[in-house]
C-alpha cells in the first residue's frame, strides 16, 4: 500500500500537472497559429472591450437569452461549474496535502460545505447524463466520448466522497480517487474539457465580431 | 487460618493491587492524540496507543517525537514529554490551524513513509 500510495501521490501528481499545463499551453499556441493561418481577421477583430462585454454576460447566470430560456439547466450548469472549481481548490484535505508537500496553504471551506457541494456536483452529473439520454435533440448530438468525459468528471467526486465517509473499501477508493483526479486534470487539454481554457478566447472573439463588426449582441 | 488459605488470600489481594495500579496507569496512558489547541475539530481524535506504538515501532528515544530545539538545532539529550506539541508549535485562537495540523502530519506520516510501515492515508489515522 505504501508503494502504491507514494507512486500515485508523488510521480503521478507531477505527471498530471505537467500534462495539464504543457498540454493547455500547446493547445493554446497551436490554436493561435492555426487562427493566424486560416483567418488573419481573427486578430484584427479581437477587441478587449467587446470581448469582455460578451464574456461577462455569459458568466452571469441568466445574463444571456440562452440562459433565460432554460432556467433549470442554467442553474444546474452554474452550480456545477462552481463546484468543480471550488471543491478541488478549497477542500481542507487538499489544502492539508499542499501544505505537507509545498508548505503553502490558503482559505478552505468546511467539510460540511464540501459534502453539500459534492452531492450537488454528483447530482448535476446525473442530471447531465439523464438529459443526454432523454432529450432527443441532445441525444442526437451525443457520442460515446461525451459519456466518457462525464464519467471522468464525475469520478473524482464520487470516489472522494466515498473515501471521506469511509464506506467499505475506502482505502482502495482513496487510491482510485487520486488517480481519478489526475485523470481529469490530464484529460483537460485533450478533450472538450479544454473549453475551460478556450472559453475566454472563443467567447471573446464572438463578442468582438458581434460587437465591433456586426454591431449586435451575442447574448 | 490455614497456611494455604492465607497464601491464596494474599495472592488475591496482591493481584487486586496490581490490577488497580495497572488500570490506574492505563487510564493515564495516552490512547489518542487530541491537541487542545484545535478549537473546532474537523475529525475525531487520532487513536494512538502510545506505549504499544513505540514498542512496536521500536522507538526507544522519547525525543524522536518529544524533541527540544536550541538555536534551530535539535538537542540530542533533551526531551519535552508532557508538553503538548502546540505549546511550542503555537497557533493563535481563531487562526488557520493548518500549520499545527502539518507538524503532526510531518512527524507521524513522515516517519511512516520513511519506514514504509504504519498508516499514511487520512482515513487510516482519522477513523470516523
Ligand atoms: C490531484 C489529485 C487529487 C488528490 C491527491 C486528492 C486527494 C484527496 C484526499 C486525500 C481526500 C480526502 C479523503 C479523506 O478525507 O479521507 C480528497 C477528498 C475529496 N476530493 Fe480529492 N484529490 C485530488 C483531486 C480531486 C479533484 C480533481 C476533485 C474534483 C473535481 C476532487 C474532489 C474531492 C472530493 C469531492 C472529496 C471529498 C470531499 C467531501 O466529501 O467532504 N479531488 N481528495
């Protein structure tokens, strides 16, 4: 157990973070190069003001027509994204591990709050899954990879919750949890999860083109 | 009184005394680590059968854990047993307790990792 734990909580953590950062950087640069090659006007039209205006609308709950059309979906989407960013960064157990390895620590949420957010996150994943299966217009656009991504994202929450509550098999779950977290990080650059990095640019560009060129709103 | 009865009585009383002393001892024995500096505890105290642990782990020197430092250097022949870790590794009331948590983890988990024996995962030291 010591060897497995030390491996997944040592070299594998390094590997996943390096893959995450290097991968994201690579995707950003290759996208930037591609954009210059295919459409020089992307850079011409990019406008800080119009880009930011659009981004701010889209990250505000109910700030766009699409968000207002689908209130329930909007609420779930926003809470889910808050959970997935908040929990890994501000969970006390994670911070304790940062402190052990690097001597740094920061503000954290209570374990009770973490439990509630985790349940919300898992429930959101179930909602996304059911939506994909039930709604014909969504099902039509769904491929296997969408289910895989959903599983990759849900796994750290389920295994982490399991370990924390020390349900049977919690030692193995703890190891699986760490691997699941690392898998998610490493998968970000190479799957649709890259929208986390691309969002400011894609949205910023849409906003710029709609704002500066078409003099229209894109929200 | 017959000699045999006397011996038996004496033995019973003696055993009783030993038992009383022993149980008195084991009441004082450290069986959990529960530092008083943690105000709002996030987890239950950590089970730690002090003497049994140190025997099993073959820790003869008390100051392996109950250490004393002078000018930032470990003092070899001095020890600080009877003092809680938080008496030196202080945290202020209402402060973030992570620094105190950390010295426990560095010492306990650190040695377990070094020796590849003993618990290293949260759940192993912090049973619910
Ligand atoms: C980089 C790898 C990661 C490591 C080493 C790690 C480690 C841990 C540890 C040690 C625990 C505590 C278990 C316990 O208390 O017994 C935990 C809990 C948890 N982790 Fe992670 N984690 C990682 C990544 C992630 C990610 C990416 C997420 C979510 C996106 C996540 C979500 C959670 C959750 C939800 C809990 C349980 C919280 C609760 O129910 O209170 N972890 N993690």
